[in-house]
């Protein structure tokens, strides 16, 4: 692989800090933890592996995967952003404090409550080098109007020169009938991401926020593969925006190859969703691997020339 050890940038990981875990354990309503069992509104209880959130183990695993920088995301499927404003703020503030104290190997995506977000506080967060950009739950932008409602947040990120990550949000309620454990991530999350992708297209975000860089987690739920159908049903065939990306989390070579055929290799960035997945090590040869793991994440996270992105290489 034509790259230095530990140079890749993983734009999508999850790691829970001590204070954040304590805050979840102190809660009596979903989302909450009892020991390491997670309870949420829309999914079955889930047993968390505490070792998956051990800082030193994570850094070691990343180095084994030749990942030098890991960008941490608040777990939006918990539904924290959508809690009543005081509760959401308490948990999100704990998240921000925790990630600030992590080693330099880690960067993070800032989060805000869905109700009455503090734009001034967001500007302050985005001015901090620890935060690479802003995360928005896909459930908040599942329609063109949803995108319009968060215009002030998008503008804050655009002005700061930092990107926005669209991540699957919380499933609202448990299914009425039994479903397997993989159902929500495979059916619900992908539907959320698809709606967010097409909501952005219908919103006309490219023309309204021309300098905003945007990345959709989980390959945007493979929504770009439905472009032909969208055109057939009355949509407009538009060129792919150079500042819109999708990450590789949740998918392997076949799906990523299909996305590349629609979007081009320049739109794909490394996102593992660790600890729920592993970083892609190789993809379509050396040049495409370097683009996916290094060059494209650099363009997403920093608009300056690659030679100036010294922070992206772990010490």
C-alpha cells in the first residue's frame, strides 16, 4: 500500500468517554445504561463491550490498521440530540468535555441539541481544532424542509470552513412484531440515510451552500445507486458535487465499487464505524486505496493542500 504507516484518516468512529458513560448510567429514561447494557426507545437492549471503548486498545487497533487519525462521532442512534433541551445539552456537553481530553490520535465531530441549538456555542466549538466539523442525525434532515430548518447550523459550519457529517439517528419506536438484531441497522438506518441524501438533493443544498463540505455516513444508504430511478421518475440528472462525500462504513468491495461507478472515487472516504466495523484496508488497487484512506479524507476535513495537513499524521 503506497502510504506511510498510521497515515490513514478514519472519519467515522465511536468511543464513549468515562463521563459520558456515567451520565447514561445516571438516567432513568431512555437512552440509559445499566452496567454495560444499553436501552433505547427503538431497539432491543444491547450489550456493550467495555473493551471496545478502551482508549489504549482503540489506538492500538487503529495503528494495526494503519490509521493515524480517528474522528469520533456521538452515537446519534441513541437519540440524545432529540431529548428535551436540558437533557440533551447535559449529555452533549459531557461528550464534548470527554473527547477534548482524549489523546491527539482522536478528533471529534461536534453535536448540538435538535431543539434550540446554541449557534454561538457551536461557532466556539468549531473554532477548536479538536472538532473536525458538525454531526447531524439523518432523522433531522429526512425531507427538503428538514434541511431548510437547520440552515443556521449549515451556515455555521460553512463559515467555520468545516464539514457536516450526516449520521443515522434514533429509530423512533420498537417494531410491533419480532425482528432480528440486524434489522434496524440494515433496514431502518439505510432508509434514514437514503431520505437524507434525497432530501439534500431536493433542497438544492449545493446551490445554497456552495462552500459547505458534506459527508454521508454508511455510503448514504446506497442512495446514489438509485439515481437512474430518480431521473426516470421525474428527477433531474445533476453533476456530482465535488464537496459531497460518502463514507465506507457498513459496506464492502461490491457496494463501494458500485458507489464509485456512480460518484467517482473522489467522493469516497474511509469511515469504519469502529467498534462496529473495521477500516477498509485495500480497494481497487493502490491509487484508489490511497484516495479512499488518505487523500479524500484530507480534502473533506481540510481544504488546504495535502502538504499542509501535518495534523493528519499521528506522531
